[in-house]
């Protein structure tokens, strides 16, 4: 790693954070990468982040959908992993000629977004799947159970919401503030989902709304209570898993809008002299020329060479050094 730093001409003193996937080889306090870097005097103090996308995937697993997941995966694997079954199933869909999707995708645990696509397509092809499994003498009573179908519909909607979050966390030029904003926006959405479900408003759960038309009001009320609890538990898991980012939000917000940040928001390891940083923050807030540069974009602002000398310290090693950018 040190050789790679030297080859790329990366100044180690300007390091502010290391993001890892959470494996012991990475975050171990003694022999892990983070532990070795902290023990090396060459490295400054730095933040240690667990990869945000990886964390989001770990949190999504706390959504307890095992009663739906198991039979769906069994049926999908039965159809897709046998060439004859797969061909016969596609022929059945063509014979039904109801404008249905032409196939059922195969779930791959490595591709994080595939689960949502599998569940969504499974729900669309539910009647065809039920007919096919009956022809094969495979007994899956869940396919005719209206309450189970509601659980399937809820799973489809929640996985779609989680996949949309996952997609917003991907892409080029994604900065830490962008990722943090997306995560906590989703946390607030979960609170909204819980409140709406408790009131019986399924506006944000289109598949569940469609499935709920087939059940009694009493059964729907019971299911709504369970779904609200699942969403509340997922919300709590997000809050717990991302609590470290919540504590660092003032410093992270500074990177997006330094002109409106609190003067005392910058702490180590982002700055080397907190007292001097407060004075520079006050000077920065009065720089109208730089406000125009910020409107061109966050990255452009921190790369700008129009910064005066005292503000240039934000990115070249003064009280607020380049590590903060």
C-alpha cells in the first residue's frame, strides 16, 4: 500500500479517512489495515468508515422476510436451474398470452440488486408460477394463500425502496456528503412509511395495495400492524448502523456548504488547529466571490484556484488542510 501511495504521489499527511468493507483483515485493531495505519507514525489521525453501500446491504438483511424468501427462492431455483423446466415455463407464459414478462430472472446473492427484480417478476408471474408448479405436482400452498401473497407484495415494495437507495449510493463523483444525505433521507422515509402503514395509507406500497384488495379488512389490519413493526425495526437498524455518521454530520455538512456551517464544527482529524480554524471559518463566510464558485459545484469549489491565501489553507495544509476537502 505504501508503494502504491508513493507511485501515485499521494501525500499521506493529508489523509482524513479510510473506508473498508468491515472484514477483520481491514478493521482489526492490531493486525488489520486500520490498526496498522494507526500504529504507523507516518499516518495522521483519521476517520475509519465501514463502506456505506455494504452497511446498507447488511441493514437490509434485518428485514425479516424468511417466510417469503424461502419458498420464492426454492421455486425460482427449481424453474431456472433445470433447462427443461425453464424452457417449459417460458412456453407456458407464451401460451397464456396475457402480456406477461417473458421469463423469471435467476437470483444471485453477489448482485445485490437482483433480489428485488426476482421478487417483482415473481409477483407479476404469480398465476403462471402457480399453474406450472401444479403441473409439476409440486405442492406450494403459499401460492394460494392470500395472506402470504400480501407478505410477498410487501416484500416486493420494500426491496424496491431499498434498491432505489442502493442505486443512489452508486455512481461516479459521489462524495461522502452525497452518500450520507441519501442514507438519512431514507431513514426519514422509513418513519413516513411506518406512519402511513399504521393509518392504512398504502400510497408508497403499490404492490401491497393491489394485493390487499383480495383480503378482509380484519386480515388487512392485522397485516398492517406487522408491516409497521417490520419497518420500525428496519428504521432502528439503520439508525444503529449509521450512528457514527450522524455524529459526524456537522463536519460532513461543512464540505457541502462551508459558508453556513457552524464555526466550531471542524474538529480533528479534519483540522490541525481548531482555534485557527474557527477564525478562518469567519473569514470564509464573508468571501462573496467564493460563494459564486460554490454554486458551480462542490468539487469545483474545492479545486478552485481562486481561493485567497487564508482560505487556500482549507486545501493546502493550513489550519484547515486539504484533508478536509
